[in-house]
C-alpha cells in the first residue's frame, strides 16, 4: 500500500485505499489542504503508518458538540446511574459544548482545553459574576478525558488530547463535621420530631440521604438488628427516582445498635397508627420514612428540614451529608477499624475512606504508638502472654 498525491489548485491532497472493516472492500480516503508536496507526503506517510499499526482513523468533520450530545451522552445513559448521567449532561451542556461544541473532534488540541479551563476559572459562573472552583473545573476535565477516551476507542480520533492538557489543581475541601457531643445535642433537640428515627439512623449508621428515604420495611430486620441498603431514592432533574446504589459496595447490610432498633419499633407502631387513621387514602409505599399519609418524602424537603433543625438548635451549620462525615470521624476516633467503617459507609474501597478521613488518622497513629508502647514496656504479664499466644497461633 503506497497511496498517491495530487495537486488540486494551490494545495496538495493525499489519497489511499483502506479495507472497510465491515465489508473488507477497499474504500478511498483522502485529506487535502497541504501547502507543499513534501508536507502532504509526510502526512500520507503518517496515515500509512497508522494503517500498518491498526490505528488508522478516517478523516471526519464530526464536531465536539455532535459527538458529545448525539453519541456519547446517549451511550452513557445506558451505562451509568441516572444521577451520574444528569451530572454529565449538566456539566457538558453548561461548560463544554457552548465553548468547544463547534470544534471538529479531530482538530481539538490541548490548547483548546487549556483555554477552556482558564475561562471557567475566571468567569465560568452561569448566573452571577466570577469563576468556578478549581475542583469543579477539574471535574469538567475528568469528564472530557473520559469522553475522549471513548472517542479513541470508537475509532473517531487518534489520541486523547486531554492527556496533554493541564487542569487546575484542586485543594481537598475541609470536611465540616460535628463532634459526638454536637451530634448528641442535635438528637436531643429533635427527640420529639416526627422523623426523629430518621435523624437517629443517619447519626448512628452514616447512611446517605437517598438511602434513608429509600429504605423499605422489607429491608429492615428488627429482630436481627440490621437494615439492608437496596434502593436509594435520588433526585434527577428535580424528579425523584428509585435508583441503584452508588457503587457495588453501597448495596450492603448494616448492623444497628439497640437504641436505634427501639426507635425503629416505635416509629413502625406510629406509622401503623397513621395508616389506620388515614384509611383508604393512605399511600402504602412500603417506605420506612414517609409523610403521615404514607407518601414518599422529597429528598430536598428532607434537607430543608435538617437545616431548620440545625438553626433552631443553635449548632454549627453543616449539610445533612456532613452527618455522615461526622459519624465516620467519630467511629475512627473511637478506634473502629477503618475497614469496618468503610464497609458500613458503603465505600467502593477502603482507600476512599482513608483519603476522605485522613484528618483523623494522625491522632490515631499517635494513640496507637503510645498504646502499643505502653503494652510492651509497661503491660502486665497477662497482657503480654495474650499477645504472645496470638502471635504464636498466627492470629
């Protein structure tokens, strides 16, 4: 396979025939606009090289906008959670397609991406002056990188130019958490609230908002003292949907303490009384936490209730999701193994737990150093004998 070059007007065009992957029959490919024959020959040689290595990409005028909007997003809708897809659609529609949508996919450069990131940092906000946070711009970069990776895999472009782009470095956000004492004060404040059990369950398990509001009675085993996280309720474009868990490990069974079990029994009895009072109009959704008529609670409303309680309790302002962080921080500080905390939270890996709550680890490291040193240097014979026995048995 050699190809050919022709002069067309003032520029040169290369031509070659490449077997069609579907039929095996040769198809002509060409690309023109080269100012000199030498430049055209170099481009032809590059094309021939990609054919030999199996990386040839047919020239196309497909734009970033048509690729992302008409091909990539529809493909992703079949493979990711609805909330994830909505996030993809929102980021691309707001920050990427308006700026890069008209650029041909094969003509996209790292410079285009660099310019986009700088513009977003300086003036990226849509509804008020100012730029986006570095973390948000970095999220945009990660999304573009994933889309371009698929473009390469689908044979639309030769390389992922996002590999050579330089997104801004994002500082890890400092977690806003309550101390165990503040969590206790909150629970005391909401003790008479109709949804006290939901607040208690959030504080004693670290369950996510959607997991709490999607919890069904068939997922609760009060005799065994466990709840199974199966079908969280999440918001997508202001509408609420029952969704798959965030990760495979988010689908989990969580042990409950006796006080939380007792609260759930009390809540179950109250809900049964409400059902009898409402009568035929009661909406039997099977959910644990509902309105008095049995209808599901909108997650945004639940968060609003939390904000109101925090303000009235006079406690430091945090998000509802930060109760989850408060639980995890308290558990680690109490000496609960990171692996156990990770499993209870439903993290995909223990590394996520360690990274998220790294601010707790230095203190735990110091405590471990002192505790073990005291055990070895000052501990009694019984303690030393127990450790020696455990080591001997390989445990």
